[in-house]
């Protein structure tokens, strides 16, 4: 139930506090976050695809809830965003001090992010100048952000698994957007103890390309740019769905082989992965589309060769940058029809100035470009004026 009358709200909270102080019954503690939300006038922001976070807005603050920061996570993280860090406590007369939540003043003025997938969101929202530190700056491909790195406006923070906390604490950002696989990090614990908020971003856990792209709304909430984030995502979604419809006009569905061997094991995307979703939406026949394993599929060469020898196209052959590199690794690769027909395509050769692979940075934020690339490769007669953005033929 929502109360529009602030007078009633204040007196209701006062009554609750009085009962908790003087009753002889069992003490049930302070109001929970959900109970407090129920006392506020606000609305839950609609997310079309993403499942890993929620946004609830009221007149005075926003509640950002991270639900799935890594696979099989069973803990939620809540953050209270407000133009004034004291607004919430003033509104609720201090009752939130007993609740496990973090107050963050918005819009963010200084930020540290830890994954290249976060960079495009900052640029799309035109807040890239707030980025002050990053672990592994060489991996960043964006020309705009590389200029700021070269001008020493973005500090190098070492490796993601071992962030240079001394430099980070010196930067004193308003927030650190972290990428975590299990929530265990000594570096992040040190940062938290210094009272710098750490927010886990779980875009990589999402199950579809558009769900991952919708995480731009996560950054929109941090910068009070919810409307801009919504508009940007809607354009990406529209372009993605238009391309998907165009793919349905294809006269045939080429068979697709993916991946390559690593230490005698061939790794391919499973049928429920976002990679497989791209191939489905591009109206192709991915040879392992029916598999449902978690993570990548691990097979031996014989199994892959038996099924994929005559595949029309071979996409993303691991990190190999040329056919020569493939043969040098294993002469068996030359036996595939896609190798013989020069029908191998990779995104590994599209890099930034310092060698970072652009696909790993921008592909998550711009699934519409990824899909168009695959449609162009798979159905050359469609999207005739389009030039692939990430994928290039392996020479």
C-alpha cells in the first residue's frame, strides 16, 4: 500500500517505533527493506529482458537491487541512490540504519569500472569523463576512452583479480563497479572497508543478447539518466528486432561450426548461450543448437569433425588470427570444408590501438551490430549496404 500523505507516513513510523519500544511481545526488529518500500510512493521500473537487477523509484530515492551478480548467486545486494545521501535517513527517521543497504549519492562524479563491457555504457550515456581508473587499460579499445588514458586521466589499476588498492583509494571514487565470479576478492573487501561502495555488475550472467544490453539502465540509475538509458536501449532493441526479421527472408540456412581446440579439447558455445541465440536469430543452422550444458561444450576433435566437417561457415575460431596460425596449431583444421572454402570468420582481428579486442568491449552493449554481422556473413544477399563491424574473414 502507498501513502501519499507524508503526515500519515511519519505518524505511522512513529507508531511502529513506539510499539517496538514498549511492547512485551517478541521483538521483530526494525522494518525490512520491502516493508519500507511498501510505505513509499513509487514504482518498479519495467525491464524487458534483464533478470539480474531491479530498479524501484520513489520521489526521493532509487533502490537498485542486484540479484544475480554471478552464476548460482543466492544473495541480493541493495543500493539506495539519492541526490542527497541523507535524504533516505531523514525520510525514514533513521530506521534504515539497521538495514543492510548502501547509500550512494547520485549522479556519480568519479567511477572505477572493472570490465571493458562497462565502457560503452558510460560513453553512450556521455559520462565517460567520470571514469578515473581501470584494471588493465590496454584491453580498452574505444578511441574516445583511450585518449583519456593517454592523457593520464584514467589510472591503471593493475589486474582485475588483484586491483592496486593503494592507487584506487588515492583516487577515492564515488563507486566501484565490480565484475565478480564468486564474490570473493581481497581487493574488493579492502575497498569496502575504506567506505567506497562496491556494486557487482552481472551483465555477463544474462541469458540473451538483449538482456545483457539492457544493463545500460543500471548505469542510467547511477547517473540520474534513466530516460536516456531507456531511449538508447529501445533504439538498440528496435534495430536488433528489425535485423532479426530481415534474416527470416533468407532462402537457406547455412550450417555453422564454432570454436577451436585448446589442449586437445574443442570448446563450442552451448545451445542456450547468447552466442547460440545470435545464430538462431540470424536464421542459421548451428550444429550444436540443441545442447543444454552449462558453460561451453567440451568435445574431442573426432566428435567435432564428424559433425562439422561439411559446415558451410566456421565462426570465431578461438584466438587464431590467420589460417596459417590454425594450421600451425593443428594440421587437422585443414580437413574442414569451411577451411578449404575460405569461409572462416573471426572478431579477434578487430582490435583497438593497444590490442584490446573490440568485440569483448562493445559486443555486449551493441547486440544489434553483432547480429547484423552474422546475417551479412550468413546471407550475403541481405543487408547489401552493411559492412561487418566486428567479424572479418580469416585470411
